[in-house]
C-alpha cells in the first residue's frame, strides 16, 4: 500500500534532515534554522518555466557536492575588483562595475584570458586573497558544496610583485574559516601557466614546497594552442617526484593529441575539460578503461564557444559515454553561474534525469584528490540515498495525481448516472 501524502512528506523530511545534518551541509547552522519542510513544499508547489522537473531541481538544490575545477581568480566579481583596485591604489581595469560586466562577452578563450588576467592585477595583499576565497566559499556553500579543490595561478601574482607566501597565507586563512563556518573541506591546486616562461613555473614549484599540506596537486592552464603538454614533461616529472597529484587543462580548445600527451607524458590523474576527447573514439575507450576523470565546465564551454553550435549535442554524448565526468563552474564571476547553476543549465541542455544527475554528483566525490576514502564512500552513498528518496517522492506524487484524476472521473460518472435516472 502506498503511504499517505502526509506520511511520505514526514519521511522525506527525516531523510533530508538526516543527510544534511550528518554531513554538515549547513556548516554551523542548527537544524532549527533550516526550514526544510517549508522549502520542500515550496519546491513541490512552484511552477518553473525553464523545463527542469521539480524532482530534479530538488535534487540539485539539496545534494551535497564536490567542486574540482574552479579558479579562485575566476570568482573575482566586478564589485570586488573595483573595491580592491581602490584599496590598493591601482587603476581599475574598467571605469565601472557595469562596464566590466559589459566586457564579459567573449569571442574565444584567448579573449577571455586577456580580460581575466587584467582582473588579477588588483590582487595584491593577504586580505585580498582571503576575501576573494571567502566570497567563493560562501557561494559554494549556497550550491551545497562540501568539498572543493580550488586552483590558483601563482605566476600571475609573482609577476605582479606579490610574494608567494602572501598568496598562500590569505588562501589558507580562508580555507580554515570555510571549514569552520561552512563545513567545506578545502585543498588547493597550483596551476602552471603555459604562456609564461618555464623557469617561472619551476620557481613557483619550489616556493610551494612549504605549503604542501594545503596544495594537493599541480595543474596546467592558459591557452592550449601552440603549447603542447610535452613542453612541460620535466616540470610535471619533478612535481610527481615531490608527491603532488597532477591535472591539466587539455581538450578544451586543443586536439585529442594534447589529451594523449597529458596522459602519457604528464601522467595526469585528472583531465580539466577534456571535452575534445569525443573527436577520437580510441581515446574515449582508453579513458573509459582507465577511469581518469574529466572536470567539465558546461557554462564555460558555452560562453567560450567550445564546439560552437554543437555543444549541447556534444555534452549529451559525453554524459552518455560512460566516462567519469564531473560538473564544475570554472570561472563563475565571468561566466555568470556557480556550481548549482551549471547543473541546472546542463539539465536543460541535455535533458538529465535525477539518476544521471546523481551519478555526476557522485563522480565529483569519486574524483577528488584529497578526500579520505571513508568519507568518499559515505558521500557517494549519501548522494545515492538522496536520489532514491527524490525519485520515490516523484513516483508517489504521480500516483496521487493519477488517483485524484480517477476519483474525479468516477464522481462525474456517478453524477451523470443520477441525472439520467
């Protein structure tokens, strides 16, 4: 027998509270401050025009998540950029917040990077890096992120005259406070820039050594074109010998050959973007066999015109390929959406259901560099339980609606018979 609606709502409430409180999804907030029942009722009753089923929206809203591909410099909102510029006595890149937002209409990755690095110039002090990171962590908490591995570009700031320790002191202070205030666990990924001299990357790697307790991995970013991964093989070999995990931005604008090089020469543990693996069926098969994760960034791809005109189809292929795909925001301040927004956009673009979304969320925990194995398993199980609870509620609501319709039709038929008699 199907439980009554009130009984199901009580069960759902208990499930959500158990999941949220057990995994500290709300940091230091008490259960009394979270009106879960009210939110569930609102989710169920509200009609949205964007085409996302309420059950899927509910899952995206409440699921605990990991974010593995986000650049802290890419979370520099225009208001903060202008404030830091004034505080540090630096001419702002734009005359106003409105002018900055108007400039965020990118033609390609190179165009975006020019604007991105101009914004980085306002970051000069420990307080700047702390406030920047904390602003991201607040947004991440709103997306129910409970673990994040945040990238940063030290060469950019070193070239601007900022000491490495100044960067890390601000970022680490923010990580400690994020763990305390939002219950988000934080590690950092130090990215090397392809477009800067290799010796500056070697210097950054040396400077990072005292911070290995917070820097879990090294990465490779900036424009791929004409800068193949093989040029950085010795650098990545050194990082591996020092115990760092490795990832690289490849296959965003570069060919599958760049992805092969990252796998075989840089010996990466993860691929950032990697979407152009779809151009090589043999590569897709190899990635499926090895289970090397891909950290895709759907709205970033859309804004930078990756697979322009074919992106939705290609993302659908990627989701259905069986690859270890994770969803991430990349540079949220510039592209207009943090993590939950990327899940929602992807849901509309490729038509995700709850089970597919749950697999993507679980992949985020599976692919994380710095989660203890026990916590990883617990979070994957939590995501599965939440998806099952949402699907069960969806099925029950469908039965309720069907039963109500049948009862109305039966009542109408009885009235008709009465009139005829």
